[in-house]
C-alpha cells in the first residue's frame, strides 16, 4: 500500500483533544470526529514549506485559494461554483452560527433532522432561536444481521444511490427522511431555516438526489432557507456519491464546506460558506464580522490548497481503508455481538450502533464503556436520540479491533 494507514501515531500528551480530554492512561478514544491518521503527504510538505518561511502574521487569502475550491468541486462533484460565491471563515460550526444570526431573529425556529450533530443545537440556541425537530425514520427488520446490505447489495442508479421515492428503502435498517413531518414543520410561520447534514452525522446516510430535491421543494414552498453542512462530503463508500445541495438548488440554499474531516486538518481552522445570492452574502459577511470569525489561520489556507490540488489519490486510498475498517467491524459484531445492529455506513467514518438490546440507556452504556472497558464512544443522547452509540473508526485497524474487543467484553459483562 502506498499510504500506511496501519501505522500507530502516538497522540496522547500532544495536547490532542481526542486523546487528552480523558487524562487516564490506557483509554482508547473512539468518539470525537477526527482521525488518528497523519494527513496527506502533500499537505504536510506544504505546511513544512510555510513553517520554514518563519513569519506567521495576518494572512490574505489569495486567488489560488478560490481557484482550488472551484476546481475541486467542478472536477470531483460536477458542481460549478463562482468565485464570488465563496466566503471563508474559521470552521463549519462558526459558519452555521453566523448563518443563523444573519437570517433569524430571537424566537424564530430552525428545523433539525434528528438525531443530528450536537453543535447544530447550540448554534440555534445560542442565537436565541428554537429547535424544531423532525425525527428521521428508522425501523429494523428482525431478520437483518450486521451486514453491509445498505451498500453492496442494493441496486445503484446513475447517482450511485438507490432510488427511494418517498423515502422508503429496500434496507429497513437505514434511516430515511420523514417528508410528511418535514413539510408540517416547514409550514410553521416561525420556521426560517433548515440545517441539513449531508452526508449525515451520526446516522451515516448519504442523501440521494431525489431526497435532496424533495427537501428543496418543501423548503422553497414554505420560504425556509436550506443551510447544508457538507463537511463529511468526501467520505462516501462503495458506489455512494455525495450530491452537493448546490447542484439541486442554489437559489434557496447556503452550503458550508471544509477539507477538515476528509483530510484530518480540523485544527487548522478553515471552512467556506458558499452562497449564490449577493444580498444574502452581504448579510453573512456582516454576521461573520459581528462574530469575529473573519481572520483565518495561514496554515489552513495552505492546507486547503494542497488538499484540493494534490491529495485526491490519498483521499481515495483513505476511503478504501476506512470502509475496510467498517467491514471488519460488521464482521466482528456479527460474530461477537449479534444482538446489536450496526447501521449501514454510506458516508462519514462514524458508525451508528443500536444498543437497545443491552437493556441500558445509551448514556449508561457509554459510561460503562469508558470507566470499565476503557474505550470512549459517544452516546446518542447528545444528538437528540436514545438507544445508540457512535463509534469513530478512522484509526489503524489494530487499534479499532482492540477497541471493539473492549466494547464486547464490557457488554458481555453487563448481561
């Protein structure tokens, strides 16, 4: 293999949030969404050159930065972005907060399709708005095991996804959107925005073009602006293709992107808000300056260009390795914990597991896994759900398998 994703990088003691948040030695962290792999060699080399310059003052964002963004999305995703649509900021979460501030007043409502990334809730509430939850639909066929049925065994359309019509799917263990409920929530006159997660964290869906078109139709009809968080956009597997919401509807949407998840550069703090409407960009720019997230890290500027211009081959190899991790996880659960259901992983590196058969709440199980099993996962309650855990598998396979062994031993001890 050209890129060694099996290599263990010792991160504890480096000021790493993922590894050092829990001070106790010996804990395997499989929680917060960053990877335990070094980033792409081209990014490391570009950063090395920038360090050697030796001066790290305030930075202008050059034309080459915008050209890298435009080129990447055009050639990889057939999304043709105009340069003036792009507004840079420090991260996708600050971007979401900026957009909520720009387009709402305190007391307005923002629709979230739950369970969903926990920072969506804080971005809404910190701006004095109310979360209007629309639960994703989920049902399980008792005959299904821990398999990859949501990926390898379904027929693919030209988009690489199963046609689903009204959200029904051949694999009952997948999550789907509840369009009837979404329409009802969008009809609320206080609903101003829908924050969409595309691909979805934590349930692992890569939304199809048909699903996104239905979202666009509902939101246009009800004057609700779609804000699409597409930070996990490059992490899609086995025929699943990320569909930029901007290729569905750019007139009623604002899209947030960053290379940070796909290239493991979150600490470099760079993201983009992509908006086609000039009057909306003026509102966003004003909110960016009010929130003081207008100055970006010079290393983030360099890293984005190296990612989008020179690191596509590395990214493809990474995705293959992560999906092989997922297959190994599914095989392990099928053999050792067959009572639990692993959700199909279409995108992200975050595996969503139904732990209700343990008889424990997700909080109680996550606490036992940390304190007894010495493995750290996320409880579903932080995402607005119950009965699931989220497992980060973006790590060397040997490390992942040791974490899974600890999960199994802890759960077996609870029975």
